[in-house]
């Protein structure tokens, strides 16, 4: 079953018929063409065929779990994945984000919250990083002023906001959208401590004016993204070079890249 919309396609992967119908109506009212799938395999097939803008994904499915579905989808699609879970355990958040989900909502949820989360995701660029040009090829023309504003450097870490490219020691670093946005916020505010709530707002993007406040789940989500970012940066927790924890407050850029 599907509804016609003007904002692109959404896929709902959910085995509970009542929740599936609620999500179908909610996304249809938000302007999407909605296709639903009751199993993980059917959902993967639908995403592969339709290449949707947004995919909602339940963790508990009859054939294989949502974590595996997310991993399979991420192998071929950059659809935004909003994971739905009836369990609030932190391990679910960790596994979901590591599998490739962009955000998650705990059941029971309000349709307004689903729409707010989706609107926030849609304001974030879909591309994580541009493909690097072949070695020896000339760089595309760009005004020096714009280039300087776009480039953020901290020791051997270089981030280009416009191209959404990160290099560590001259080598490309593959980050998720959320990891890139958090790192950009920290590099853009080198002497400022950013709280977990503020970083949650960064992930919602500027202009997030739905009235929803950062929850404990949002702050845990930020913690997971920062932990994954640190792992990719090869951070030593006892002597951080890039991301420093300010206990009880949040995070800031390490004072020096040793």
C-alpha cells in the first residue's frame, strides 16, 4: 500500500500493522510517496528498487533484525534511516548507529516527533564526502576567500566543510553524516565547550524550531557518535589530540594536536 506525495519516496519497514499504518499516514501527510514492508528482506528489496529519501526501520522484525537490515541497506543506499525501537537500552542505540542509522526514536512515539526528526534529517546533506579526484588532477577553481572559510585545520586533521571531506595525516577519513557534523562544530568552536544538548541541536541542524528539547536519549546518541568519531581518529582516551571530554558538561577541541 502506498500514498502519493510530492517530496519523494519513503519506505516504512515495520511488522506491526497498526504502527505501519500510522507511519504510512504520518509520512503521507508530510508529502512523501509511502511504500511499506512487513519484513527485513522486503524492506531491503523496496529500498534497492525505489531509492527512497527516508526509510523508517523497526529493530524487531520477523526474519532478521533492524541492525542487519540497516547494514544491508548501507551497502548500496544513502537513504536517511530513522530507526524505531521499543527498547531504550543504550546498546540498541550504539548498534543502530554503528549499523548506519542516522537517528532513532523510542516507541511509543508521537507522529509529531517522527515528522520533526525527519525534517531535521532532511536539512542535513546526504553526501558524507566527495570522491577524491585522481592523483595529479588539478583542483577545481575556487575563490581563495571561500576556500579559507571552508577549510578547518587542527594539527594533521583537515576538514573541508563545502566538499564534506576529512583528511587525517593526508589520508581520507570516512565519517558518517553525524560524525562529520559534530567534528565540524568542534573545529568551528576551538575554544568553546559544547554540551551534549548543543551537539544534539547540531545534528538536528540550524532552524530546528519544533519546540522539542534534547532528551536523555538524544544525549546518549551524541555520546555514541563521539565515541565512534574518536575511534576513527585513533584517539588515546588518556591523551586526546582532537576531542576532549569536559566532565559533566560536554566536549571541546583538544587544546593542542600533539
